[in-house]
């Protein structure tokens, strides 16, 4: 088919005339730009061929639906006709949803971070027709921007400069782009090759856990909790690592130190409490925002992402298990409720991706504002709650007459006189201040919260929903809800059932709509049908992890069988036989200049860290030595980098512990009160290394017995607890010695 039939037309003079093609996309983010005067193209062979044919640079802009600064740049630049004319006349402009194509995003984010020292979204990069980058950055102020800094070049100036350089110094651009791409390729290989197979390499030692802990202890904010200054991110993978330090086998505690493990736990508990009470938490509804602009957790960027909720849920769950603090348990219910109710929970199964940061304050408004759905004025409190109750709740939530947002954090004057709710008092203090009983204060707070929520839901348009179903993030949510259900089963079976049903429904949806049983291959995204993008290595890794958790919550070995199939597919598609570890993308993708490996943790755990953990868990459950070997190789692939900066690889720490101390599988046989009590105890442990299987007692275990010869030899009916490791099993000393038994599956 003629490229120009798809994306462009030619005038009588032969000049290329682009047309906006984004209506062809199913991505809410991409479709949101289909009425821009910019003639956006879809990423793919047609656009790349068009760039080559017209000898134009591609301008690639990458973002996501809930991104505040993406919206700002759209309003300032992509809706501006001056900007559109330059882009349409001189470039091939392309819009990409980073959540659909994280592979493209990672390549050019690496470039921007390497050349500017920072990154973020929107990610904007100019690349040659051979896809090699020549210049990039994040948000650039558009015409008339209120955030523009005097004497700093804006987006129009950048476009004009790049256009002129390409026109007048094209060979210089091409030479520079090739050199930069070679450096990116070299950087991508660094550390994943350097030590593997070298004689004398000792491998990854437990001391690395101590070094990682020391880094976090140094970075801990003793005033406001969390790590580092502003902006402040939760980074759940780091919190999970610190919380597990004291729950690993005794040798880890001996290495790190008992006091250090205790301090790690306290740092996490303090951080989680600060977040729960802070503006990053939706105090009226449910869920947590992406991150805090301020170091005291008071002012968030208001977008809510599925992957944050899905990672924070098991961290809060583990925090409750180690502390028995009801504040942690309340946060568990809060997040689980957010995941399993509208708008995040799809009626057909699966979990949607995000809610936007920006929204209309009133239905008749023409312009969206950041946080409009979430912020309040004191007058609103008084109108909704009445004078006395408004005064009590205003004290509790830090609501001030002139607002509680500093002007320095309000670049667009959207939060003048507005208040972001954060808990700044206690019922006891309020009772004393207002001369009320504590019970009366609690009643006022509870009823007031309900009134505020009802008003918000009735009067304010909800932020836009990104209703893509992404496999990797759904895998995280499936695992989180499955674990939560297993813990709650013993004291809140009704909620446990709701959360488990949601997890199972999501798994069934992905299996039906996005997985091809014959090929073993998945698609990454579902929205109005399966998307075009293949599933990436993280989709396989996160879903496998969720399925293992789902198996341990149900003891239905169909989930374990599917996890095993997916693991084989992940190895087949993404394994690097030369230098070990998993590439993020499968071989042979023509629209990529690099195959990257995801080793370091970020907002999500690294693909390879999660994969190593999956392989260890599957090896223990299935008595599979091949998986055990792959787990060691996956960790070893990043040996040089981990040894240099262990704190960047928190998700690989499980693999280091398993490599040095092994990992145990416990098989529970039969049925009865003692077995039920043992399972209740083992499910009340922090999510760690060991795994639990069950045969008999109503469990579905036919496939497992065929797959694992050790399990096949066990008596399904007799109440027993068998501990297995490295191809051997032994009976636990005494079913009555539950505490000793549970220590074996740390």
C-alpha cells in the first residue's frame, strides 16, 4: 500500500502534507491528541518509511494518559498552530503511549537521561530516519507559557534550531547520531557482560544486602520519613526489601545486624504512616497518588497509577503482619477497595491503568486543573459539614482559610485558596481542643468524611480514566490481591472472598483475551480488543509472579501450570544465551535500535529481579533444577552492576539470598484442624522466599503431582508437613511445632 495513502498527501508542488492519524489508535492517551492541529502519525513501518522518503527527522513525543505535564505541553504547544505548522512542515511528528510501548520509551529515556542528567514525561526526542537520536528532553515551555524562564529557549526555538541544523548540517547530525547510538549500545551492555564467566569471580554475596541497607539508612529522612528530598517517591520495591531484611533466614540477620534489621523495619513503618496521613493519600476516597512534590508528603501530583497501588498493597500487608498496627491494616483495605471497585476494576475482568491528575472542578468548566477533584476550600467544608463539624475536620485535615499549598509549588495558579487534605491531628488532641469525647470526635470525623465523599462524587467530574488493561500491572495486582485474600481469610473471610474473586477474574480475562495457548505468546494491552504490541519480558515476569501467589492462595494447580508455561515462553523469547539474563524485548523487532535488559529497579521492580525470584519459586515448587540454574544465571548477569550499586537492585536481593542459602518448599498434605492452623500461620508471614504447596484436602493437585516427582510420592490423605529442598524432602518434626515449621519457609 502507498505510504502516502495512509499518512499524507502531496500538493501540486509535490510538498508533503501530513494528516493526523491518531483516531486509528485505541490508546486513550494517543487518541486524546487526535484533534490537535499537529498531524501526528502512529509509530510503525509506515511513519519510519515516510521519514526516509521525505528525508525528515522524526519528532517522537512519549507520554501517558495520567501525566500532568503531558497535558500542560499539549495545551501550550500541541494545540498551538504556530507549533503545529513547524512540526507538520519540517518533521514527522509521532505520538506514543509509553504504557503500550515501554520498549521505545526505555531506549530514548536512556538517551535523554545520559545527555541531560534527568528524565521524565512527556519525553520528547528528535531521531533520524534510521531511528538514531540527535536531541531530546522532557517538558519544554510553549508559546505564552507561564512557566517559561527568561532567556531560556522554548519549544518553538528548539524546533526552529533543530530544523535548521538538519537542513544545513545534516551529515554532522547523522555522524553525531551514530556515535551517540554506539555509546548507548555500549552502555546498555556494560555490567551485564563484564564479569560473567570470568575466572575468580566469587558471585553475589550476602554482604550486598548490608551495603544496600546502609545506603537507605543514609538517605532516610528522619524528619518526614521516606528517602531523599523532594520530589519524594514511595518506590515500593525498596520498602519491601527493607521490611524483609529481618524476615530472611537467620544468616542474613547475622550479616546485616539485628539492630539494623529492626531499624530497617522502623524506617518502613514510619514512611508508610507518613504516606497514609499525607496528601499523597486520597483521604476522602481510596488509593495513593503517584508521588509527592514536597518532602513532607503533603502535596502530590494527583495521578493514581495501577502499578503503585498493586505494589503498595503487599507492602502495607507485610507492615501489618510485622507490626499488627491497625493503621497498616486500614491502608490494606483502602488500597484493595480501590482496586476492586469502579472505576479501576473492569466489569469484564482486569484492572484499568490509571486515573488522571487533571480534571474539571465543575461539570460546566471548560479547562481542567490539576487536583481539581481532590482539593477543598474552607468555605466548602463549612457549607457541606456545618460550622462546628467543619472546624473539627479542618483541624484534622489541615484545611486553612487561604489554602495550604505554597505558591512555589503552584506553577499555574491552580491551587490558590485550595487545600490538599492531610491528617495533622489525632482524635485525642481534637477531643481535648474542642471539649468533646473521643467517641464523639470519631463520629464527627467518620460522618464528615462520608459527606465530603458524597459531595465530591455528586458535584465534581471524576478525572479521566485510562482504561487500558496492561498485563504486567495486572500481574502485580493479581499477586497483591491473592496474598491479601490469603491473610484475611482467617479473620475477614467476606473481604478475602471479594479480593480473591477479583484476582481470579483478572487472570481468567488475560488468559482468554491476551494469551495464545498454542504459541504460548501474549499481547501486552487490551482495550476494545487486544492491542498490536506484543507482551514484553516484564509482562511475563509480573504475571508469573501473580499466578504463583494465586496458586498459594487457592492451591489450584491450574495457576501453577499456566505460570510454568509462561516461564518457558519467557525463556524462549527473551533469554540471552550469550550473556545471560532476560532482554526486555524479543528478537527481531525492526522498529528498535537496541535490545535492552531491565536490571535496575525503578517505579516498578526490574524484570530480571522479578524473573530470578519467579525462577527460584518455581524451582522450589516444581523441583526443577533447570529453573534453579536460570535463577542463578539471571542474578549473575548483573554481577558487576549489583556489586557497584546494590541499592539499585533491591528486587535481586531475594535471588542473592536464595543463591547463598537455598529456598525451601513446604508441601502440606491431608486435611484437618492442624493443617488449617499451620496454613493460617504460614500465610501470616511476611512475603518472602519460601513457597507452599498442598495436596489432598480438597486442593487441585493432579498436574503438580505429575510435574513434581517428589510430591507424587507423598500420601495425600495423611496430615503431614513435608519440607523439600534441592531434590530431597523430610517430614517436619511435629505438626504441633508450628512456629518452628514456619521458620523453614522464610
